[in-house]
């Protein structure tokens, strides 16, 4: 029976031209007049191995642009009851607030019209211009009435860390509509990808991406975001998983020593993380050794945090091995069904 | 358990503290407004000498971005890793139910009572005119 | 609840510890003057030491303790922690039976924007380490400070010091203006490998880049964590750029950078290298294989898992022979060799971590 919930798939935008029908007259004209296209993210160069599993790649097509392939390779093959579309495209990284907002709005309307309408199993995140939190909040208000949008989507590396007060309008809007905020791997490249500047390789950027998630969690905890927005649920998408225990250990240790710097952080960082944070489990980043995987799962210390995902069409695993060895049947049930339903209230509405 | 005379009360005025040894154990004796408290002078984390830490206030917040100070002089911070302990209870700030500095009962007794015993005076000369700090261990 | 009192306190007796991270301090800035030219003394007096932070005389993130130090590490008389050799002997070397300690000076020098000044200050720091510490205390060894943003001057400084037994390693900083694997730094690695000198890659520094790819955290509680990411960046860069392929005998000790992340980073690198190895065709082995061959870590700040025994798994994954004990004296997050490990170690494990692993890397006789 199709019952799994795939919490991270990536429909691709073949060209900005497909978005033009969803833009206002000025922007529909401007993209053509100025010859503007090529807004794919540097974090996912379309030709790179990470952007598309080899057997899912189609000659002459950008990754993830074929609905029929999504249906067969991602939904049917893995028995998906629902799958959440997280489109990764240039509106979220544009330096222009208005152009960024125009691309994001068009993308949301395009996803609704051409993907969600085409398959009842599909859900989507609201893509927003994090460069302009007030515009992001407007976009959330605009799309939230469509209950097929189940979360707000932000890039992991932005202009500032998300705990900063600048971003309050986004979290306010998300809380207003009961939407989790998903943070997906990928950078705006406003800052160097590492605190030592610019690495030579895409592989380095991608691997270092896990550290940005740690920075964002610490920022949200340290700035008190979870206290301001007690209902806030953060979902880390394509973040990697296995860094989490060591991160928690050091976060607790540092908090014990210097918590008076941020006295509103009344509970251990681990408590905020386990209550408010969820992670999709591709990539998992461990060896194919069930004993090691089981040890890491114990260290994570909660069976409520992981969400099943294939990350289609990104290349994270071979064949149908979307779950690493070492997950018990009970945990499998939790990550594929129970945890996604608990994380995304709007999915429960669809079932009820 | 026996009672150990460790110092003249006048040696540890309000707000003051003194490191004493009782049966080979280092005890930090603290005076909070006339009430005396004794903590084992080894941080439960890695053994830092609490007596050499900063005696400070409690820092709390009603909401993010605000700071409130209270209970001046009642919190001691380990000089090593900064763990905070409540001098009154020995409880750690961050995990009060799980981590605490061991406490020993401390009281003040007049010299006139002490000369009658049973007390262990060790090296403290006791005079009937003065008050003394007594640690139970 | 663990009670220090009840734990055995002779855990390290007779181990003759090697401490791979001790921080010596200047009594005052002028301590370096005997080795600085008139030009540089005047320059520093007028312009200070131009670095990459917003303040003229301090780092970006104020620490939580004065001088980042243990509050009980201030010597009598008020000189800065780490500046008084006698006090260091009493509070560290004698107390813990430390047979050898490696000095890692952390005051500004190796990341100054003026490269000529950087070279002059690094050289002065080296002379000062010998005069103030290693010539007076044979248990201590110095680190060769180098102006690492200028590889040619760095190699010259290494050549100048390499024959002095006072120096045990070349010191680098985990924040640099480019990831350390990039070619501009290779002459440094070539010299270190040639002389069989380990690289002591110490956490810290400010190189102008935001601590996070998403910008600047507000608080020390965040930056203290983010520092470990600079170390992860350097480990990744050294591996992916092929430094260890070109210099297979190079030994890099990552000091004070945390270490629970090391096996995790290796797995993550391996998982994605399998797909993207066409980008780094110069690598002949999976990234984790270079990490296991060429990288070591020091223990402080001790990893403190929620379940103490989990630390043994982490060490299993890293390798018991890759881990060197360090106190970080006199800094606030100092680790006491008697109590630092949250889990029990066997005598053989203690011998490796507290002594023999370091002996195998450093030439200390």
C-alpha cells in the first residue's frame, strides 16, 4: 500500500520562460527584454553528479523537469502517499528583493498549476525571498490558503543567520499559518562558503553545507527564536544527519559554561532541538554498517526527529536503498509515516 | 557524622568565603547575609576549585534580549568551565536535578557551647567569648 | 551524577604526560621589543597590528572570562595567565607530572595583513619563546610561528628554527585567508614534510570571513562552536586539494578543534566523493583514508557526550592512536588530566592518549 511520505523531492525549473506566464506584465517583459535566464543555483550545478542520479538523468533535460519520471521513479517506485516538492531555484538567492520576489511568486504558482494539479500525491513548500522578509511574509500569506502548501522554504546560507531579528516577519507568518519552516541545503553565496574563504571544489562546498545547519540551529536557539515562536517547527532538508549528536554534545557543553550570555536560553540546547527540529534522512552520511548506524541513531536520542526522503532526483543512494541499514521496522514506520504526519499538520488534513 | 570547628565566625563576614579542610576534604564555606553554607570545593565536572571562582548574581530573562540580575552574591561560577552553582543548595544552574556540588551543613556556635563538646576543634583555638563556624561531616 | 571526589585521582599517576597544548603569554606587549626593529616598534605604536576584525585592540567576539583564562590561573602579582614560568610549573607541569608540554602562542602575529610586519612579529615570538620559556624549562617545547599568508617568508622562518631543539612543530591557525590546502601554502607543507616537523594546526584566528556561510552570529556561545567549522574546513581542504597525496608523510595535529566531528566528516566526505570523485581525480584513496593517515587531534576541549560511554565509539571510529591529550592551560576550558575523560579508559588506552601517541609524532629527546 502506498503510504510513505517523501519529505524532500525537487521538481526542476527547465528555464525561466516557464515562469513568465505566472509573472506580472513588467517582469514577464523584463526577463525577455534583458535576456535573463540561467537562474539555477550554484549549489546544484545541473550537470553535477549530486544534482541528478545517473539513472534518473535524461539527455538534454535539466534534472527533475519531467513529471512522468517523478511519478514513476519517485512516487510509484517508493510507494509514496505524499511527496513534498522543494524547488531550488534562483528567486531565493537574487540580490534584488523585487526580482527575487517575482521569481519566487511565479515559481509557487507554477508548481501549483503544473505539478500539484497534475498529481494528487504532490505537496509543496512556499518558496520565499528571504532577502526581504516583509515580501516573504506577504508571499506566505498569499499562498498559505492553498492547503497543498505545507511548509515555508528557506536556503541554508542566507544574508544573515536566521535567529537575527531581521527574519521575525517570516517566522511570524509561518506561525500564523501553522507552517513548519524548512531550511534546505544551498547557499546564497553572500558570504564565503567557509570561514576560511572559498574552497576550490564543489565537493567541498557541498560537504561543508552541514556546518551551516549547525550555525542556523545555534542562532535560532541562542537568539531565542523558539521562545518568541513557541509553535515553530524547523525542518532541515538535505542537511545530512550524522553530525547531529556531536553538535548537540558541544552545544550543551558550551551552554553550561556561558549560558549567562543568553539567559533566555533556559533549557539545554538539546531540549530545544529535540522539540522543534526535524531532519530529512537523505543524505544520512554513514558507512553501510548497521551497527554504526544503530549507534548513531541511539546518540540522536529521539525517534521523532527523522523524516523519510528520497531527495529525488538528487543522487544520494543507489537503487531502492533510500534508508540506510540499521533502521528497525518500528523506526522505519515512524520516519515514513508518523513523523511526517506529526511535522506537517496539513498532511493530516488530507487524510482525515 | 561529627561536628568540626573550622574558623572563627568573624573570619568569614557576610559575602565572604573561606576554604577549610575537614577530614581531608576541602570545603568552601560561604556567608550569605549571616547564613553559612558549605560546598565541597571540587566542581562535579572536572574538580575545579569553586572557592577560586567568581561569586556573582543569577542572570535570568523574561524574554529574549532582556537581562535580569538577582540574588547578588548567591551564585558561584567554577573558575574553569564557568558552571554556575547555587551556594544555598549546591545545585548547578543548568541541570539542578542532576548535577550539584556536594553540600555540608554549616552552622555558627558560641565558643561557650563548643568547649563542652562533642566537637572536633582540630587546629582552631576556641575562646568562650567568640562565635565559631561548625561544619558537619 | 558523577562525583569527582569518588573517582580515582591517581588515574594518570606515572604516565609522564605529554601536553600538546599550553598557551604562554606575554607579560606585556613590550616583551617582544628586544627582537623587533625600531621600524616595527614605531609602526606598532602608531598603527597597531592591522588584522581582520572591527576593533583596534581586541577580537570580534568578547570571551566570557578575562584573557580567556581560568580564573585561578592569574599568577601572584597580577601578570597575565601563562606569563609566569614558575607559576606554570607549580599549577601545571609539577602538579600533573607533565614531562613535556608544547607551547602554542596565540597572540596576534601570524594573521596580520601587513605581511612584512607579520614575519617580523612571528620571528620575535619565536625568539621570545626560547628566551622566556624553553631555555629555562626543558619540559617545554615551542612552536615555530610563521607568517603563513606569506609562504616564502614562512619557509625562511622554518629553516631558521628547525635545527633548534626548542621547537617541536610548525604552528598554523585554523582560520586563514584561503583554505589551507590551496597551492599558496604548499611550500610550508613541503618544508615541514622535508624536516619531518609536524604541523600544529591550532583553532582560532580571524581572517575576515564570516564565521558562518550565513554570516555573523551575535554571541560568543555561537562563535565558540563555529570555530570548529574552520578546523573542519582545513581538514577537508588539505585532503581534497591533494596535500596529503603530494606530501604523504606530512603530519597535521588539529589542536583544540573538537573531534567528535572527525569520523562524521570522513563519512560525509566519502559518501559524496564516491559520486563526485571526477572533480578531484588527484585523490587516489577515499578522503577518510587520508584523514586516518595524516591527521591527529588533541583532546581538549574534551567531548562530553550525553551518554559518556558513547565517547568510546567516537574514539574507535577515529582510532586510538590518533588522539593526543592536551590541557589548554591556562585557558578557561582547561582539561584536568585526572578528570577530563567522561568514560573509563584502560591502562593501555591511557598510555596511548596521554603519552605514546604524542611521542610518536614529536621529536622530544
